[in-house]
């Protein structure tokens, strides 16, 4: 571990001890020890040709539910501009890899973006403006308990359709992100394949509370990750121009820590 990371861990540990000493409620006492955290970025499908976001950093608040600026950088290893629409169907990018933080409660994750954000519509590239309130980072409420000596991987799932807003009739587009955070170790996945493979197909799973979707890739394969355990309704929607019917699968059981296989789904 490098010196800077050690210093940040010491500072976070001091904050944890201070929080413990000042609390009168034993139920809010943070766990002692350290945990490790990794962060991956992914996206659910959207109605754009490309959506580019400029990832600069990932930060967290640990054992601190205040509005103060007590954020700690996780020293993102894969910063840069990413096309969110390429991060679907089980594809993701690892932003943070096994960063050590104090155990207790991970209150918030902050995704910090740069200025090079844009969308492509009808072959035209348009700037994607980030409102001033978001320039310091996109805050995601997590409030996840972190046990000592356990590694956690958080999935940040961008909802493109909900996150991009046209500013009236100005032709300008603003980024007001809607991001869902889930813990990979506490979720399951759904996979399968579609035939024929030359038809764009969207697969959506919902349990009535959360909805996750992805497009099948060029080989017809799909994977939905970050699903809570339980029964889901899975809807397979081919491109409307294909004339093929929508298929619905009821009561598909998702098991935490496992991948449920739907097998080959024939659209014809």
C-alpha cells in the first residue's frame, strides 16, 4: 500500500474512532477493523447512439452521514471517457480495485465527472452539460454495512433514459444522473441467449420494485447483473420492425450469489 493510501486510511480510522466516542447510541457503533471495496460502472440501455461520460474519480463517505465535505478518494484506476451504451449486457468497467477503508457504514459513493461529456443523436455529437450542483460529483446514497475483513464490489448502474434531460426547446441536454448502486456479493444474475442473433433484442427483469435491462450482444448473449434475490418477470422485446412478438417469462427465480440461466430463447 502506498504512503498516500496509508495516510488516508489513518485519517479515516481517526474519524471512525471519533464517531464512536461521540455516539450515545450503541446501535450506531461502527464495526472495528477494515474492509476492501471495488467499484464497477455499468449501464442499462437508452435511446441514444452514444452517451459519453468523463470519469475523473470515485469518492466515498464512511461512518459519516453528515453533509460535510468529508469525502475520501478511492483513487480510481480506470479514469477516462466511456460510452455508457457499451457497458450493457453484463459488460462493465472496473473503476476501483480493492481499496482499503474502515469497516462500519458506507454512507455514500460519489462519481466525479470531468467536462468531456456528450451524446450522439442522428449522427450529431452534442455536449452533455453537467449542472453546477453536480460538478463536485454525483452523490449516490448507499448506507451499506461493511463487515471487517470482507471484500465488497459495488455496481453503479446508470439509467441513461432517466439521466439525460433536454433543456426546454433550446436543443441543449443536461446530465441529471439517476444511478442505482448494488452490492455484487449480495445479488444474483440472469443470463441466456437469443436467436436469431441479427435482431436487436432488449431483455428486462423486474420484481415490482427494481427493474434491470440489457441488450443482447452481437452473438445473441445477454446477462443482467445486480439483481436482488427473489422472483422476477422477464420480458424479451425484439426490435419492433422485426414483427416478432414480445415474450414474457413469469416467476424467474434469482438466487443471491448465483446466475440463473434462461437458456436459448427463440424469437421465431
